[in-house]
């Protein structure tokens, strides 16, 4: 593998870490680039290798959020455990079946997300306090299982889906939703890495340098999000969702 390819993948990993730390969706930057630059490797090996930089970037971003944002640690621990187990199961399924059939569904979901977020100007700007503990726990468990499985199976956009779910179902503002999303995403990456390590599907020669680059991007992105606050994150969220829409539309309708 040439040095130029590794350097370009590291640049991509930095950008993915930066974006992912703010609103999620870093996988939408890393995965397409890696699949194009590494055509000789199995898809499962490429996806498995990208979980290493995703983990490192998420870990650094999560640490920044933990220092500045108050979280319900008991609820968070339950969510992380369920998400990790769900991601392990999703990654196992990835090694067995093809996942292109999911893309049209995701395209529709993302379109709804973009329209709703754009039309609701106060969406995620303030945290809602009138959600019962029982309802919050039920939704938290469902979010962890469903999006955790999705992240292990397909992956791209999982961070953005977590943020959307935490805002719309749990009443968080964008800053708290981003903080919880980083921690849950950290757990899903752990589940996937465990599965792909067992399967021997990780290309360590690209995973390690990309991990360092992604971590740097994640640290810078998280600090910027914390400093700028909810309105900045909302705008960035809309940009990433729009980019995700265009990417999935290209995959479905234009790519031969």
C-alpha cells in the first residue's frame, strides 16, 4: 500500500473526526473514501478497520464533553452496554449479508429529518424537562438497541441518528444530545471492534495512523461545539444531514 494512500486516508480521518465530534456522521466521510482507495479489500475488512479510527476520535471527543457537560451516568451506563451488544450483533450480520437494501429507507428517513429540523427553528435549542423518568428510560433503551444495531450493521450517520433521537424522544438540547451520542457511539464502536477482531478483519497498517488523525479531529471538533453552543451545532447538523442525503441519493440513483 502506497504512502500517498495512507496520507490521504489520514486526512479524511481528521475531517471525519472533526465532523463526527460535533454532530455525528463522520463515517459518511471515511467509508466512501476508504472503499474507493482500497478496492482490493473485502468490504467487511474496510468497515472493520475504520472502526478503530472511529473509536479513537469518539473517545477524545467524549472526554471533552464529559469535562464540560453534566450527564446521567446510571442511564448512560445502561445505554452503552445495550448499544455495545447490539452493535456486536449488527457487525456479525454485516459479515453474512449485503446491506444495500437499507439505503432507500435511510434516504427517506434523512429527508424527513432535514425538513423537520429546518422547519422547527427551536428544535434542540433548549432542553425539555417534562419527560417522565419511565418514558425516558424506555426510549433510551430502544434508541440504544436500534441505533446500536444499525451502527454495527451499516454505520454511517449513526451519530446523527443518535442526536436526533435524543432530542426528539428524550428532550435533550443539541449540546447534551451530542455528549450522550458520543458516549453511546463509543460503546457501539467497542462492540464492532470486538467482532471484527475476532474475525481477523482489521487492516492495522491503515487503522492505526487513521486513528491518530481521527482523534485529533475529534478533540478539535468537540471543543468547538462546546464553545459555540446549541445554535452552531444545529446549523452544522443540518449541513451534515444534507450531505448525507446527497450521498445516499447518489448511491441509490446514480452510481452504476
